[in-house]
């Protein structure tokens, strides 16, 4: 969606005119290094959790979510780097199910 916002620029450049329409990006948060997962992996917003693969079986882990945006969510606690997070697929998974995940590396 879009939102109309009026901003005041302290020392505007010459090409910036009154009532001119601009496109801007407002960054609300940033971390230099964070553990993130695709937002599609998150289950139940009221009690956030993800499904992970441990020793060939599905396990459910409660997590704490931080900053969200652009299809990714920061995981503040509950996961470790290297945990294999399962994404929704054709088959509905539950804790204890056997799995053989295909690893997808994010760029």
C-alpha cells in the first residue's frame, strides 16, 4: 500500500521544489548481522514457532521474532545458526514425522 506523508527537509537542494512528489525509503530498523528465516516458515503469530529437521524427524521450536521485512524475519531466540528450518510444502508436517529435507541456500 501507500501512505501520504509530508516531510520537512532542513537544507533542501535547489532541484527540490515545494509540493514536489518524491519516492523515498524509510528504514525503521537494521542489524549488521542477524539470524533470519523466510516469513513463510513462521507458524502461529500469537505463539511464534517453526518446524525444523532434527535427525530425520520434524521438531517444533518456539521462537522469538524481531524485525520483519522483505519476506524475512529476524529470529531473536529459539534457533541456532545451522538449524534446518522447514518451509510449508505439499504435505502438512507435524512433530515426529520423518523428513529428508532438501537444503535451499539463501543468497
